[in-house]
C-alpha cells in the first residue's frame, strides 16, 4: 500500500519522506490548531481545536464552552488518514479559504452542540520563538508556533439555543503549533528525572487594541530563571516591534493560584515604558474538558476507538473541579488597558509547583 498522499503533489517536503511520515519517530509528534472566541462581557468563552498525531495513528478535536458556571465539552477522535487537505474528525472540520487570514470551523450537531464559525485575522500572524523543554537529557517539548488575533462571525448552538456570533463584539486569538509535546497515553516513566521536576510558571497574553496587537509569552523555572521571553507589538502594516524584557506582577486571588489579573511592564525599542494591565473576566481551565495536561478525563492524542464522540459537562462550583485549577493551565477572557486604550484577548496563565518570585515554595502553597 502506498503512503503517498495528495500533499505530496506540492513542493512542501522538509525531509526525504512522504508527508504521511513525521521527520521524527517520537510518539509525541503532533500538529494542532487552537482557537478561542469570546464577546466582551465575560459571560461566555469558547475554546476549540483539532490535532493530528501521525506516530500514534490518531486525530482528535474538541469544543469547550464555558457559560453560566458550567463547562461543556464535546470530544471527537478517530483513526488518522492522509487527507490532510480536508482536516476533519467526525462531524468537526477546519476549512482554510484564505491561509493565514480566514479559517472556518464547523461542528455538525453532536450531542446537542453545533457551531459554524468563521475567523478573520485582524493582524498578520506572529511567528513565536521556538519552545524547547528537557527532562534530564530527553526533549519533552520542541515546538514551533504562530499566533494571530482576529474576529469571529457565525453561530454557536447549545441544546437548541442559538448564539449569534457578531464580529463587531466577538474577538479571539488562535495558534498553530507542531513538533513534540506530551500527547496520548502516559509512557513508562523510566528513571526519575535528574534534577526532579519542581514546577513551571507560564504566561501567554495575546491581546488586540484598535490600532495594534500585543503578544506576550514568558516561561520561568522554579527559581525565576526565564527560559522563554517573547514580547512584541504588531502593527496593521505588518511591523513587529520588540518590547523588551517585561516585568510581570500576577495578582493572585487570596487562598488560590487563580489570578484576577496582571501588570506587565514593557519597554519600546526607544526606551519608553509601556504598562499593560490585564484583568480576568472569565476563567476557563483547559484541563477541565479541554484535554490539556492534567485533564484526568480526556487527553489529546489518546486512542478512544474509531468514530468516537462524547459530551461531558462540569459544574465549576463542584469542589472536586475547583481543586483542579492550580494543577493545569487556565485560559481567561482578558480585558486589557494600555495608555488609556482598551483591548481584549487571551490571558493564559499557570503556576505549577515551586516559583520563588511568587512566594510558592511547593506544589500546594497558595497566595496569602
């Protein structure tokens, strides 16, 4: 049987292999879309995505809607095929009418949920810095991403109620990423990590204003050493301006690790200070129905059988659900201000384990 597929007709190859094969035998190779959508109320947020895992032979998609104190998720999974030009999983599909500008995301009615949304970028995509992590000598993350801010139009249907998505008020951000990151079933651990994993601190803030967009990505080790620093302003004419080494103060709610907001102090190339204030309008844990790290119910890339689909709803007031918050990544609808201008976007943060600058000494320390 041939492994040559339609994409092999195009000059896209990066290795002497059919495009059916990843240029790595690492089981954790992945290729994924991520999208979020929100209006400017903080009442609702939709997060969705689709991933291909060629070395696991599977593909999957999810839709997660946070609204009225609940998170409702639809998960879909299936065998991967080589029709990458028409990416779909069950009733979920991604169409690309205008690459890097316009995307359509559709979910046919599945367990009471459906959507038909069109994304249009309001700025050029931003190529992020490569993201690499190791556990001892082994690479656990080696990914390339690009990000973009934009607007949404279309409809969301949840249990018969149709929500009109008006691009005048519905905004969002998206990323495309590919490479290596932990996916699928847990692997045998082997010898203990040396040094042992003590924690990780992460901040990702893509926000858009009327005249520009700002994308902040920062990662720190438990001692506060910054392992990723990427802070840029994107102008409508395509210029990308570096904003230096941001100083960040995350405002945690007392007795939690859930932030109410953050102050991000940036610097223009001319040395002018820029102070970005961002506040959370709605917190959406990605590991409560979204399939990201720490989700005990569903993980991206896990084999669930052919034609798999399910719907799960979580009550966010449930103490068991609330107990998950500090052990995974939380996406917030973010309202931002900068020099008197208002912006909206994603405020994504997690602080797992020890982080000396925040005063967290172990996995269970909470903010005073």
